[in-house]
C-alpha cells in the first residue's frame, strides 16, 4: 500500500550547452543552461520489494544505478513506486537522462528524509550514469541542478564552482534537432575521452585544464579542449559586454573546432549550422556530445521563430532529414514540487 504521507513530487530540467563541449571531463569550462523542458517524478514509499519505475522512454537499469549511487552515499532506499513524465525529447542531446537521474535521486533522497541538493545531487546523478556504464562528465547534471531562469551557468568543472551569467533579453536561444540519431555517440565519446586522457598523460598533467595552446599545437583532440576552454571565458566576457559580433564568431569557431579538430560533427550538423547562419542567426554550433542530436544558435529575439523555421526548411531540402526547431528559455534547476 502507498503511504500518502511518504510521497514526493519533484522536477528536474534538461539542458542545452551554449559553448564549451568536450571540456567537462578534462576539468575545463562550459556554459550550459537549464531549459524549459523537464522531467517530473512522483514517488511514494510502498510495501513492495524494491524501487519500481514507470518511465516511458527511460531505461529502468538507470533507475537501479541511481539506487546503487544513493546506497554508496549511505542512503537506506525504501521500496517505492516512481512515476516519471518528461517533456525533454529523449535521445536528442538535451540531457533527458541527466534530468531523469537528478529527478529520481532528488525524489528518493527526499523520501529518505535527507534530500540531496547542489553539487552532491549532481555528483550522485553523475555517479548513477557511471554505474550504468555511461562515462559522462558532470556538465549535464550540474546544469539540471543549478539552472537559473534567465541565466546561463559558467561551470568550472575542476572546482565545481557555478557562476550564473545573465542572458541578454534581445538574444534568443534556438535549438534545432537534426533528426539524426546519435548512433555513434557512446563509443566515440569514450574514445575521445581516452584520447584526451592520453594527451594529458604525455604532458605529465592530470587533465588538459592546465595545458597551454603551444603544448598541444600538434594534437587536434587536445587542441580542441584547450582552445574551447579559452572560448568559453571569452564568450562570458562578450556576454557581459553585449558584444554580439564576438558571441557569434565564438559560436562558429567552437563548431569549427568540434568538427575539424575534435571530429564529432556530421555533414548534417554542418549543413544545419550553415542554414541557421544563412537565415540570420548570429552564430551556430553543434551542442553536446555530437554525432547527431542538436545544434544551438543565438538569434535576435524578434526574428528567432522565423529564422528557426526558415533554417529548418533549408536543412530539410538539403538533407531530406526531418528537423525539429524550437526556442528555449533558461529555467530554474531541479526542485521539490510537493512533499
Ligand atoms: C555529453 C556528456 C557531457 C559532456 C558533453 C560534451 O552531453 O554527458 O558530460 O561531456 O557530452 O560536452
């Protein structure tokens, strides 16, 4: 039987990364924001034998991993019934799985009367992904936890410091899904990660965070990481100065670096970024792990819906793929709705 006194509802948002990809697992910088698409979880203690999730579109072994990650932190996880609903498109690179892990970890820890919060919550959700065999960094979970309406988040993935950076209201964030499933994402992600770790080892460094551009000049993978970290900091500076030209140039340079140096783009993602620029976006880049999924662009707020629609038409005509374009709003991070 369910005990109504031992029930909780929570929400956790997906994210899009404005700039700084494939830097988080090298202790670097990134600039994600939580978006207005979220996972909502209703969980209640019951007299069953374990945690049972009803979660269309989400693998239940991830829920087992969340329970395991909580137990590692000393949580006594009671049998519970967990109902999951989501408006984050699954498998699109908008971190539906991080939102799921953050929401379930928050719900189960709240039922155990010790609600996880802040970096502890993000690290527990990341640990669950690692237990499930996904070697991700910490960006997605940190964005889902620390999101702030109207702001992007400058994350220092070494110190885990978070600095909210206000987004100018006259610029809209356009996200377009390429219609291309991220087929290679898992294996290629692990390969890129290993290549970065090897590059750091060769330099006698723990991670590439402290490498200089000169040190990695001949290694395209490491060169991407080091140059991308610098772009993130310049982007934050340009946001604060409202330097639209510089923001666009940095987005385009990030895409170029991810495509040519880090080799995680596809012809479709390149065409989609080009289409957005041609229709009036100030800059565009692939976002997240790459190999399909979404691109992100900045566009003047008043023109954003038409730029998104026209770029989608242009892309559809060129690739015969079905894109999905939408404008996202920067939103608050995970929270308890009812307990
Ligand atoms: C995925 C991972 C993140 C990050 C990005 C690339 O989204 O989950 O940790 O590494 O790829 O920036």
